[in-house]
C-alpha cells in the first residue's frame, strides 16, 4: 500500500529544514544513540547562561526515587518576586524518544511561564533507555511528582494547581504518570498537557507509515526509541500501560487532558485515538490537530499555525490554573 503524506504548511518548511539540520542530522538508530545524545548536549547552553539576568531563581534537588530506585534530580524554577498566595506549578518532562535529552531541554518555557504567569516550574531528569528500559523513566517521573506534591507548601505551590506537561516522549510519560497517580491514589493533578505524545509502541498507524523516512522524528526513529525502551517485549501483550499508555484499556477518571499534534507527523493518529478513548470513557480532553504541522512545528515561531498552537495551549493553561 502506498501512503501519501500530508503536505507541510509552507510557512513551516524552512523551520523543518533547520530542525533536521540542527537536531536530526544523524539518523537515530541503535548504534547512533550516543552520537545523538552528544548532538543534543551540544545544543544546550549551561543553565546559568539560559537564565542570565532574568528575574527567576533556580536550584537542583535530589529527590527520593520509588522503592528500590535511585534518587531523581529535579530543577526548580521560581520567580524572584512571588505573590503572597501559593502559586500554580508546572511539572515538566522533556522529550527525546526515551533515549535522548536532559531536564534542561526546553526549560526556557518554564522560565518564561515563571516570569509571565508566576508559576513555579519543576523539570525532572529521568533515566534513559536502553541502559534503563521502561518503566524506569515513568517511575522517576512519578517520584518527582510525588516529591513536588509533598513539598508544595515549602515551595510555595498550590497543591491543587499542579499541571503535568510533556512533549513527545515527555507527553508519553505525562500520560503514564497520570495513570499511575489515578491507580495509586497519588498526588492530585489539575491538568495534563501532552504535546505530540509518543504513547504507542506498535508504530502501525497510517500516520506512522506516511512519515517513514520523511520529516522530523520519522517512523524509523520511532522504532529505535521503542526498541530501546521495551526490548524484546515490544509489541507483545507483556507491555504495560505505564510503559506505553496507548495500551491502557481504561482511560476514565483522568485529569483534564490537553493533546495537540501536527497533522503531518508520525504521532497524529495515536494522539487522536487516545483523545477519542478518553471521551469514550467519559473523560475530559481537548484535542488540537494542526494542519501541516511537523513534529515540533511550534518552534517555528514566525508561522501563523505555530502562533495559533501556542495561543491555544496558553488559553487552556489559563483555564486550568487560573493564571
């Protein structure tokens, strides 16, 4: 069968070319994971330079892992000038296909939110595959969430206004810890943002075949990430929803969820399916599928569709945290 890809928005094409040159110039395969990690690392400035003279304070904390697991590092970002009342918090989980990235990848958004909204940001460093296969990453992320909730008062956080946020693999982990918190009667979560979430190890949707060898984070990269994360159980009934949330059969009683995804990327169909199943189980979910959007298209700030996507996300966040 021939799969014809959805065309990219013309305003996004330059941004896609730049992304591929900067981030994905080496195809991600099992033998290039370490090389790709170095590429990611080279793109990141030191945190001191990222923050500069912006009016925020930040520090690292070693928090307890789950039973039998190592400690987890989180970075806290807080406005220097804070309101007298507890603030909402954004708990951020970075992307990278479960094999790449650090807690500083994309941390600029937490800094901007702290300045513009007064939110307190926490970004978590989770263990990467293949050295630490699933569910290590989800366990680390859940441990960080538990720490945030338990230390809300000391941090100046309103425990009823904690939003879990993640993009790509981070979106998959956000979905996983929402399931964990529900099942374990864990910390309350006000809302979950899942940007272009990586949630289905089977990689067999129409959209995955449309972007086989094409675009940002194509079907082959996706295979590499899932093979590393799950190993020999990938594609079998042994896979647990905390490892790949699309396998969950019950999506009821989850926090209000916001999912957005590009129409021109691998994750389109699994994102749509996940939202549809939340609705089918009586849950609350907002879904946006952006025409012509590639994976990570919102970084192309000059494109109108990117501006619309960012504005829609900000509107949702305002409704969830009241800020």
